[in-house]
C-alpha cells in the first residue's frame, strides 16, 4: 500500500510580539501549510531490517539483486538513493555513505523511522518501525520546512 498524502490547509498563525522600549511593539505573523502523510514507516538503506545502517545492508542488497537470496520486507528501504528503482546504484550509494561519508540518505534517512515522500511503485510491507506512520510537515509561505 503506497503512502497517501493529504494536503490539509490549516490557517495556523504564529504570532510573535517583540516589545521594543515601553510603548512600541512589532508583531510578526506566519502562515503555515500543514501536509499530513500516512504510510508504512522504515529506515532508508536498512535492507536487512535490523535498524542499523552498516556493511551488512549493501551485502544483503547485492544478494537480493544478483542472487535472489532473500526477499526484503521493505523495498523502499532497499531504494537507498530514492530513484524508484532497486539496482546496483543503490549498492554503490550505500557503500559510499558507509565508507566515504557521502550522503545524505534521502528522506526518511537511516537514523530515524519515517515514511517515503516519493511517489513510486516500491512498497514497504514489513518493517521493524511502527506499522503505520503519520508525518506532519510544516511549511511556511515560502516553502521552507520546519
């Protein structure tokens, strides 16, 4: 099941009042856009599902791609570079992250559980992260995420 994105427009106004001297004040208002997404949560790059990104993950990915040795529970986690395809570029990307410190790993990253913001044909049927994740993304009027 692919994550569903629901755009919920909420008029949230964050009002900050700065008191200047004793008789003047400046008020700043921000309009925020809230995007709520539902879907299975996972850690990108965590191919074997042990919640740790290490050398075992690209090795397991090579076994999956070239030998069909096992079936990963979360295909989204195998798509390390988040291009919507599981192939040897994901293996190379993981190796460069692990050994050369390249990155960052696309959202949700490998350090915390999250949902896949990318609309692709890959799914996450099984993950040790919570079964259903809810993410709220706050954006201001300029599209900057909080």
